[in-house]
């Protein structure tokens, strides 16, 4: 993709954090630190931010057919417990 081409969706890096989805990492017992991941947040523009372990290099050679990671994207791993905790806070539409 050339530098002048726009993708159908672009991240808005100006959007601030709006609310946590699910319980905090401390409440879930996933960290002993007060400032640690993993976490899921809804942004002010309605998009979602995932805080987890960066794993792009570990999965680069094992991506399923039809899956790709662009140069400005990363594979991020969050624990199952984190996502399941957030389920109740994720809107249906």
C-alpha cells in the first residue's frame, strides 16, 4: 500500500481512554503491581485499546491463512480471564 492510499479504518491516536471494560488486572489476580497490564479500555471514539504482551514476532510464521499483520500493527495477547471479564461491558452494536 502506497503512502498516499488510505485504509478503510485508521486508528485515531488522539482519542483518550474513556472506561475500563471488565475488572482491573489487580481484581482478576493477573498482576501484583499497581501499574501493570493486561487491560481492555474503550476509547472516547468508541474504539478499543488492548494492553497485553506484544507477540508479533512469535506468531509471524504461524498466522492462519488470510491473516496478516501490517508494518504498523502488532499481535497482542491478553489472558482469557481479562476478555471474559470485559464481555458484560462490550456493547452489542
